[in-house]
């Protein structure tokens, strides 16, 4: 009889996580859906590809900048409410984007969509940090990100099919329909037990997390890691289309990203504690580097397929570690702001990288573009595993000393990064 309440609690927890997975899927679908539409939208709006790339950059920039805002709000009013508001905002923004009569309206719509969708990842990760035990957290975050990677793949495939059958606007409007439905379902989630933030001001809480040496390192590192992991791969699809491949075929090839991310997510879950986070990150970084090298050498279907698979595997193996890392460096009451600031750095790096190489994409210099991507990725693949290994050692030592399985490193002992 005593086992039944435990079984019911586990079932409710599983359903809660399923909602987070769907939210991650939809958020990534929305973030990536413009990528395979760069050429079709440029033709439809009678502008250059470089001009439409501004819509992608605006999305990523607002997606990054607004994450700390949502994280701070979620620490105060609750994770579930913030995720609901984000989904309703996505609905409005995607209606504007999908019905945009001009480039500037499209850019505005995508910027608003990015500002809204920015809440989903950091708040979901913070929700996991609040409700999932430390031993299961890495695997759960990896699954959240893997679900997002499936959304990425789904966006490229669905956008290709809908554009082929109807219009480039159709895939964006699908999000406008799905988002409010998911907002209702998200409202059924149990609210996380967010620790009271007390009387500390927003500025005080930000100062508190930046007092942590490892957190400062992580924010700087995330800028470069975000460029490598989430910036340059956005041009795989455009590279194929510029070579004469249809938006449908290009979407099917680059959709392999999502399948690879799922495989990588399964690998992370199976590895459990047998493989260190540093080893997983190093493997992901190396695979991403090789994928960009393949695309730099050849923009054929085979070359882009290798790049897409490499990027998907890297996302599952490495990005989940960065997000989990953000939950480990700060006290529970600061977890929302910590995860959102790291996510902000990741997507700001992605936005800056897409802007800086958009001129190369406009001139179809994709070989040079992916060469730059490989050069940016190389130091990430080297520095990331070393830093993570050092952090894990320090964290294990601190937890052994404190006797607490879920304690972060205190700021005073967290400077040697």
C-alpha cells in the first residue's frame, strides 16, 4: 500500500517532464524554422538572402538577451507562469511573422518570437533543477535538449514540405496554432518549489552569481561555445539550396541533425555516471569540428550530411553539459538567474556569429564560412573538457566536505578556474 503513492508521484513527475519535452520541441522548431526559409522568403519578399538573415539574427539576439529577464521573473512568480506567458507571446509573434507583408515586419515578428521563446529553455532547465534530483539531472537536461533537437529537425523537414506544397509562411503559422494549446497544457504542471529570493534586489542577485569565479568563466566560455554550437550550423540548409538543391531535399538532409541529437541524447542517458561530463564534452566538440571541416571541403549532400550529423551529436553531448553546469554553480535561490544568464551568453554568441558571417552567405562563400566555423570550434573543443574536469573535481571535493549531494561551490572557493 505504501508503494502506491510513490508510483503516483513518479507518474505525475513523468508527465510533467513530458510537457517540458514538448515545450523544448516547439521552442526549437520556432527558432530554426526560418533557417530553411532564408532563400524562399528572400524570393517571396523580393530582397537578398543577407537581408532575410537579419530576421534570424534578430531572433537569436532577442532570444539571448531576454533569457535573464525571464529567469529573474521565474524566480519570483514561478516557472510555470513564465512558460505559459512565453507560449502565448510566441503565438502572437508568429502570426505577425507568418503574415508579414514586408521584410521589416518579418524581422519585427521574429524578434518578438525570439523574445518570447527565450523563456522556454532556461526556465525549463531551472524547473528541472528545482524538481529533479541531482543524480538524474544531467540525463533529464540531455533529454530536454534532445527533444529540442528533434524540433530542430522537424522544422527543417516540415518547412521544406509546407513550402513545397503551399508557401514559406505555412510552417511559421503552425507554431502560432500550436503554442496556445501547449500554454493550456503547461498550466496543468505543478509549480516548482522556487526558494524565496528574500529582499535581495535583482542587481544584488546578479552580483551574487558573478561573484562566483566558475560562473564568470562559464558566461565567457558560453559566448564562444554558442557561436560554435548554435550559430554556424544554421547555414547548412542555405548552402545546399545555393548549390541547386530544393528546399524540400535540403530539409531532409539537414533534418538528420535531429536524429543524430536523439542518438546522442540516448548515449548520454546510457553513459550515466560511467563517462565523465568532460569526456562527453570533448567528444561532442571534436565531432562538431570534424563536421564543419567536412562542409568546408564540400557543400555536397554528403558533406552537409556529415556536418548535420556532427552538429546534432555535438548538441546532445556538449550543450546539455553547459546547461547542467549552470545549475551547479549557484545557490538554489539564484538558479533561475544563473541558468538564464548562461543561456543568454550561448544565444548571444550564436546571434553574433550569424551576423558576422551573413555577408559570406550572401555571396555564397560557404566554404570560407564553414572554415571560420571550424576555427572557432577548435578552442571550444579543447578548453571545454579541461575546464569541466577541473570544475567536477572541485565540486566533488566540496560536496564530500559539506555532506550535501546538491550543494554548489561557494563563491569564496570558486575562484581557481
